[in-house]
């Protein structure tokens, strides 16, 4: 980090911007977020932003100012982690790492997308593979492709050693991956129940 950026970060005005989210960035060693000058170069460079409603600067700004609505914003999942914004940021802010951290915080707070939960829990945790290839019918083209290159039909992973799935799950348990997913599911269900309760009360109120 350059001396100038370091001095800028330490200025009181930016210290005053500490919030729950920005504090988590600082704890993760991503304190450079405080040096953002809101120039928009990241947004202007972002290939995902050209195709979707995702705006990099807006997400960074919300994170910096503690606007927690950013955690439930589906747009943060539109980043393709291409690192173009990071390369071009005049403040050398690790924008991509910020977005990844923002996603991590979102999952910790239970804002995980259903499709990501299914992939993480029902596929990755259950099978040890992000992209399983061992279904006799559904995945037969992958096995044929491997064989066409002279490879064994299944890779030397849990597909070839199914007894290792338990070991993978033990590792995932030890690093807190399962607990993270269970907590996210619990928070999500709680929010859903609260929203349904409010909707029901509103309907009953309207009937009176
Ligand atoms: S390019 Fe860097 S300084 Fe400019 S808005 Fe984005 S994060 Fe902030
Ligand atoms: S890393 Fe993400 S936010 Fe940055 S330019 Fe690429 S897609 Fe956009």
C-alpha cells in the first residue's frame, strides 16, 4: 500500500465510516476499502455490469457505508471474479476480494441463493463433487469423453473411491462448512416465516 493511500485511510473522516460490514472487511485485512474515492472506474470496467443490473461501485459504496441491503441484493452474485476492476482501480483497492467477502458475509447472514444452497449442500457436501459425473445415464457423455482421451471413465476422486466421501464430509465439518450452511438455512427459514406472518396479518387486517 502506498504511503499516500495509507495516510488517506487513517484520516478521521474515513475512520468514522466504520460499520458492521466495513469492520468485517478491516478484520479480513481489506481495509483499503476506506480509500475508495467513488470514481466509478470499477463500474465502468465491469463486463458483468454491461449485461446485468450489477454496479460494482454501488455495492462497494453500500458496504462502506454499512447499508446492509447489499447483502440481500442478488446483484452481488453477478460478479464473474474476472479481476478487471481490481486491475484498473486508481486506489489499488482489491475490489474483487471485497465482492467475494461481501458474498461470504451474505451467506453468514443467511442470504444464500436457493440454487447455491442446493449446489453446496445437496451436491458438493453430499457427493464430494461440485459437478458429479457418476450417474450411469445422465453423465454417460462425460465418461465417454474421458475415455476418448484415453482416460479412465471416472476421475481418481470420490467417484473412484466412494468411501472417501465420509472423509471429505469430516473435513467440511471441521472447517465449519456444514455449520455455515445449516445456519444459513435456519436464518433463511426464519425470515421466510416472519414474512409469511406479516403477509397473513396484513390480509386479515384488510378483511376487517
Ligand atoms: S475504482 Fe476503486 S476508487 Fe474507484 S469507485 Fe471503484 S473501488 Fe472506488
Ligand atoms: S471482478 Fe467482478 S466486479 Fe470486478 S470487473 Fe470483474 S465482474 Fe466486475
